[in-house]
């Protein structure tokens, strides 16, 4: 166990910018975790604790994204091929013990829904995007959000797409567009997309890296209902004031993280489901740590939990 003076010295080094913990690019998902609970952020991005289980809906989203990419890259040339490619990849999850299925949304449910979904998806992808020759898929862009603050983004799709008007109509010409693919059991509310920070940081990052203005950003939601549909929510590029507000709030969070401010937020522990870190934070639940959580051998950051207990909780 490290001593108080060791911990203080390490903290001073970090504050002085001498490397150490949490000196890595930020992202929207990091900040979402941080705003939810400082301790959640610390446990996830410090020692690197993660849940052992993964939701079936996430596995479906990742697998579906793979076939969407296959269609746009011209590797899958019909709805049938799209479905078959999905089914071939989906097999690996059939008896995967790490996947947590819903009571009505099991492995077979997604397999069956994907057949009809492929029919509407294939047609929509061809209609709105086509077969782009110069698109970028899942590329990591790391860029300076502000002096000393790096941001990393991995947009699903950067390339041409038809222009979408606010009234829902389509413009005939394609524009540089950043799209995030989503899979959902229902349609998304369209208003939330307007200020969504993920899309804002995609826009800023892509513009910085490609040195080209992005015309529109948005979501393509693959709705896997019995009558499936594809929902395009594309918005014009964020105006300057939205980008400035986004950058300002990201800098504030970055500074707090670098100062080692990781306050617990007990209000978040059971809000919208149970936080995955409950076995670590609640003494009565410690017996569940091994069953539910895993920590890598080498932590992402060399910061000990002892220091955290000293500085951020008791201090
Ligand atoms: S269990 Fe509660 S205090 Fe612990 S990380 Fe989760 S939200 Fe924060």
C-alpha cells in the first residue's frame, strides 16, 4: 500500500503535467460516464474495471454495423446477401455465456428480425448513400479540442449522402455527411439529435482531420420491429455557438479529471438500472465482484485506489 507522502507526490506530479494518470484523449462516452458519477469514470478509465456480461442488443448493433458497411462497400450486393452475412456472423453469439439476452429478445429473435430488416435497409442504404468510393468507416480521429486537450472519435461513416431538409424532404445532391448507425426496437426522438454531443465532436474531429467542412451530421436508425424501418435523422452541421459550448464544457470536465476530482454520486447507483460498479462501491455487495466484474492485469493508469480514497473521498 502506498504512503500518504507517495500519494501526494504522485498527485503533485500529475497536476504539474508530469505525465501519469488520465493523460489520454477524452471522448464523449468518457464524459458521459464522468457526468454520471466521478467514481464510475475513475473505476472504468483508471484501473479499467468492466462488466463481464454484454447486452445482446449491443452484440446485435455491432454485428449489424458490419453488414451495413459490407453493403456500402459493395461486398454485399442484395438484401439476401446482407441477411446471410449477418446470420453467418451472428452464429458466434448463439451460446456465448457472456451475452445477456432480454426475456423476449433472445439470439433467435434478432436472427428472425434481421431478414426483413435487411430488405428495407439494403434499399435505404442504396437510395441515400449508394456505393461511395471515398467514404471512411470506423476510422479513429484524434484531434486537439483545445490547447492540451485531446479528443478521440470513431465515426461510423464519413462520406457522401443525400441532403436531408428539416421538413423531411431530400435534396437531390449528395453532401459530406457524418452518420452514426443505431439499432433500436423503436424510433428515436428527432429533437435530441440536434444537440447530441457525439455528433458534435464527430463534426469537429472530421473537419479538423479532413480540412473540409461537414455539411450534415446525424443518425441512421435501423428499427427492428415486426414491420422494420430505417429512420434517417440528418441535421445541418452544428452552428458555431453549439460547437463553442460543447468545447467549453469538455474543457471543464477535462480539467476536473486532471485534478483528480472523482466524487461519488450515490443518486446514480440505481438510476435507470443498477450501475455495474455496485459490487465495488457497496460493501454488502463485494461478494459479487468476481462474478460480475473484471479488471485488466495492467491498469490503463498507474493511479492507485488508495490515493483516490485519500484525496477525493476523505480529503
Ligand atoms: S455504484 Fe454508484 S458510486 Fe459507485 S460508481 Fe456506480 S454510480 Fe458511482
